[in-house]
């Protein structure tokens, strides 16, 4: 499959309060993120640049693009083996362990399939009091035994992708405000990055929990050009896979039209997401002013992206509904169950596996479980314990 990569944030400065100028560095495609230290996921991109006196007339200084930065590694790249000389005793898969420095470590088996599940009742209300025994998991119609179960507000790595094509010019102010409200309603330990996309996808703010930096990334827009939605999704999924260790990952996409510029197809973009372990994809389609043909095409694409990954597609009737939708997305992310299992089929067989989850509870009547529809098994991985540092969940 052809490789799609993010461009770094463009040189940018304010010309007045209603217009922005963006300068594209021609011909220089670079990796999704500067090769950074482990702390780079919680600091803005500008932290790697020497500080200079603030001058609103000067463009932001960009990273050195002459360095050779390799593209995102293959999703099948092997996970390095963990040291056997760990200072902490081993923990059960899926359990949080507190270290001496007060940092929590989440232990996961690399061949464990993790499913983020949202459960609603017949009226669409979230159900939040289920136990492990209330769930049933099938893979390719074969029952599976759960190996881990959590219902906690765990930190999330999130990519926010906003359409920057010409048709979004009058919508960006409302969309940016809604995105910021979503971030404010999220777990305070979440880390997010901002991608603005039109003909290309631009990484206008890399991983950070700094709301000021994220707001600045959303402000890097110059609405023009076409819509390369599928390329932006694939590049952003690569960004998540490369630069975060958190097992819970999300993409939020806001667009007002059909893809008309991507090198990848819809099927290839979805396969890329699933092949990387799969972030949950939420989409907001601002299609209320689209013509019938574009509406149908864009509606189907956004619906499929969300349904295949366990997310939700929203189609507001006006810009006024976007803010409420953003709050719903934040609450949906924070109220999910995470279920893990080890497939009864060997990973060495590879291939795509269809996943189905059901929940049963006499207290709630008929329940609906929303999760990803499947995943690609990765042959060649060994059974080992991978660790990722996370902060304790909010109480």
C-alpha cells in the first residue's frame, strides 16, 4: 500500500483577525512527527525550537526539514522485548500497577485483542454498571474467553482531524469552538494532536495536553483546496501508532463533503486503521448544505469509517448542533468498557477476524454493544508483556 504521511505545520502568521496566511514548503514531505524524546507526546512541537522574543510580525520558526526522518514504521513492526530485570513484580494483564515514583503502569499482553465497547439500552441511554460476566465475545463465530475487563475513565490518545477545504470557510469558527469544548470535557490526562487537511494533511499541533497549544493548532487554517479525507485518516492512524503507548485511541473527524483528492480509497484507509490495532473513529458530517449526490457519498463514507471501528457518525442539521455533539463524543469516550481476550486461533494464521460482542443484563432489558467489527491478526508476534505509563484514572 502506498504510504501517506503528515506534513509538518506550515509557517504561519496572523495578517488580521479574520484572515490567515499559510506558506507551504514545496516538495518537502516529512514524517508525522519530529523524532522526539519520550516526553514529546505531552509537549507542543515548538518545544524543540530555540525560544525567541515574541514578535507577531514574524512567522513561526519550523523544525529543520533537512534531516532524514523515516516514514511511519510498518504496523507489523515487532514490539521490543521487555527487560526481565523489571524492578516491579509482574502484574496480571490489563491491570494498573503503581510504581515507586507514583506513575501507574498498564500491563498488556501484545497478542491480547482489546475491544473498547459502548453499551446502550433500548432508549439509547448508556449502561455503566455491567460486569465481566454480562459480556459474550465471538471471533469468526467462535466463542472467546475474556482475559481482562475494565470500566474506568482511562487516559486516551486522540487525533482531531478538521476539514480545511474551501467549503469550510464559514464553519471553522463554530467547529473549532466545539473541538475545544470536547477537549475540556475530556479526561485531563488525555493527550491530543491536531490535523488540518485539504489537499494534504498538516500536523498543526503534535501530542500535548496543553489546551492553549491545541487551540493554536486549530487556528492554523486557511480554507481552500479539495478534500483528501482518506489520506488524512491513514496518516493520523499512523501518528497514533507511532507516538503513543496508550491502548485507548480515538480519531475525531469533522468534514462537510465527500473525499475528492485522496491517493487511498475508503477501503484502504479503513484497512490501515484496522491493521494498526484500530483507533475508534468518530465522525461529524456537516452535510446539511450539500447536494444530493455529495450528501449520499459523504454520508456513506463517514458512516462506514465510524461503524467499522466502533465509533459513531453524527450528521447535524445545522452548525448549532455541533457543540452538543462534541460533548456527547467526550462522554461516550469516557464511559466505555475495555474487554481483552486471546484468540482461540493462532496469530500465525494471520488474516482478518470478524468480532462480535453482546451484553445481557436482566436489569436493563435489551442491550446494544458498539465496538469495532474486526481486526487483522499479526503473525510473528510473541507472547510478552508490554508496558505503557499512564496516570491513574479520575475518581
